């Protein structure tokens, strides 16, 4: 986590060194924050574990409680949106087309 936190700090330090950098930071703050959120593994909690008959989300061993909470939310969304059934259906259709071709 410490290593992942370094690039944003380094970027901020680089941008605050000049007047044009400070203006970019001021006007681009929302974009920087959105990008940071997209790159933050705690926002997602983990990654789906495929090739199992069920929903599995794999997390980092040192995941925070926030990351675990978000992984559980992701697993619940996978179940409620029937992701496994949809993926199985798509895969079966793909394989049927490959076999008949």
C-alpha cells in the first residue's frame, strides 16, 4: 500500500512546484481523484476467480476491512446479476459455434 501511495504524492509534489502546475492541479483535481479511485484496489476489493462453479472473489492477503467489504459487495452483485449463469451461457454458445465450424 505504501508503494501504491507514492505516485500520487510524487505527482502532487511535481505539480505544486510551478504556477502552471498548481493551476493544473486545481483544475484537474476531480480528474486526478477519479483516476486515483479507479486504480485503488480497495475500491474493488478483489478480482473474480473464474473457472469455478460458483462466485469467488480473491483478495490480497493484507486487505483492509474496506477492501474486504467491497469484495463482499462485488460477490453479492455477481450473484444478483447472475454473472455466472450469463458467462456459462455465452461460453456454451461460443463452444457450440466452434464445434460446428
